[in-house]
């Protein structure tokens, strides 16, 4: 199973980017091969619809679980349609976020934040 | 004839200059192109007798025909489409209405639908025709409203286009085809900085321009110096005065105030002068 973590850097020790649509990188961790692939989020530079583009990229990678801080309404619609389960994390690093998910300590994201939430606040805080 | 009033910087006094010029110029029509926040009506108090909706194209997917190839999704620059499990998801609020998805679809599975993005109100106020474009909140593109508004303008009128701030698509859409641009600025570094952007824009579009210095009195030389270098005339000045701010804040027309009308008469006079000269220049070519 592939787990995608939104990240501000390319390492497992990098901080989780709590934004989804405008996050810098996607760390995609394969639980079977235990390998991690890092992709740049193409949505980060889009003029609009960043969440949609980011979600499309995640879906195209065959991700089943997404770990991030917040999700916007459009991204949520794409991920839901694809059956990707999203989980919320607080500020932490990528490796720890995966551990917390595997330990069942992360809560699923049930409702989106407002559109453009991650543009007003770079840290993605509420 | 179209005369654009723009500034680059917001809050320099575009609307103040535009409404007062419209009141003073003969046979004028005031056109509020600041579709995200049209507010010239606060000064002119028009009674709108006509309201027209503006629609733009959005795609619709014919599910039976869609092969799920994703061409439309890859084409969309604004990410208004997504492809999940072979099905296209549509996000009309993100769509800019270019129609490219229809064009690239090999299955004829994308058709035209309509989306309402705002309206155009027409009426009479302050003794002249007033038109305003109103973009719905959250809509990304106001240009179609501006284009539709401009298409309905009478050519035999002096149409004063009150433009949005900035220098992006809506401003370009508003000023295109103008005979002249009035650039409103203030004598601050911020005013000058954004004036330079506005000047670059009008030069690129080949629109002759003049400058109005609002809140004039201190620091005018930085604007004058720049205008001299660029060969742009200063059409007039509106002083930085408490009384002007008071009339403004109450929604009054400065052109109708005995104390301040002279500043706008001067601008209108200079404008008519340069326009006739511009016309002469055009004839020579």
C-alpha cells in the first residue's frame, strides 16, 4: 500500500507540510517495499485549482492513504471519488507521521477547510 | 470614444477622477469596469433601469461518450477537470471558460454549458448614463463582463472607463481600444512604483496617456520628474485637502463643489486639449 505524506523537504526527517494543494513535496512511502519516492507537487505552482491538481497527482500515483494537515473542498472531492483515505497530522516530521498512522494514532479528515486556506497561512495552521 | 482611468495602485483616486470627469465632459457615459468592487454609483446615485446577466462557457461531460482518456484534464491550465477511475470530475468554479477541453476531446464528449458569473446594470445618475459590471463573489475572471459591457457602449459618447487596480487581465480587458488613458497616482513611492507599471502597460498597448496627481502637495516632484523622463503630460492635480476628503467621504461630487470643481475642470480641459492633439497626430500618420 502506498502512503503519501505532504512534505516541506525530500527526506523522511523533513517536516510535514500541513497544506495539501500548495505543499512542496509528496513523500510516497510503499509499505510493502519499504521504499520512499519523493515527487514535487505540480499543483504548488499552478495559478488556480492547486488542490485539484495535487489530488490528481496523488491519485495517479496509486496512493491509498494520504497524511496531511488540511484538505480543501476540491481536493477532498477528487480524493473521495478515488477512495483515497486522508488522515490529519499536527506538526511533525514525515517518518513520525507514518509511525503515528501505523500505530492508529491519526484521525481521518472528515471535512474540508475553506478554499485557499493554505494560501493565507504558509504553515497551514488553523 | 473610450477613455480609461487607471492607476496600478489601488486607492489613488481612480473613481474620484472618473466620476467627476464624466460629470464635466460633454456627452459622457460612466462605465464602472472595476467589476470586483464597482463603487462609482456611490457618487452618481444612478437609478438602474436595466440589468443583464453575463454567462460564460463551462464544459459539460457527456458520460456515455467519454472514454476516460484524460486529454481534457491534461489540457486544462486551471485544473478545472480531474480524472478519477476513468471518470472526469468537473470544477466549474475554477473554470476560466476557454473551451479548450471541448476542442481537444476526440470523442465529442465535452459540450458547452453556461455559468452565470455576474451582471451588467444600466441606468441614469448625475445627469449621465451609468453602466456597471458586477462580478459574483468567488468568480475568477471578470473579463467577460468587461468585454460585454464595452461591446454595448455607444461610439458617439465619451465613455469614461473606471478601471480596476493592478495591471492584470481585467485592466487589460478594460483599457484595450481606448483612445486615451488617464493615470491617477499619488506623490508617494508607492504611487510612483505602481504608476511605472501602469505606464509600461499603456505603452505596450499603444495607448497615449496623461497623469493626474491626487493628494498633491508634498513629493510631487518625484512624479513630475518621472513624467518628464517618460514624456507623459501631467493633466492636473487634486490637492491633499481635508475638505476634499470630507466631500469624498460623504459620496459628494467634487466637480459640483464650488471650492474644488476647478481642479477637475482643469483636468477635463487638458484632457480635451490632448485628445484633439492626439486626433491631429493620428490624422498625420
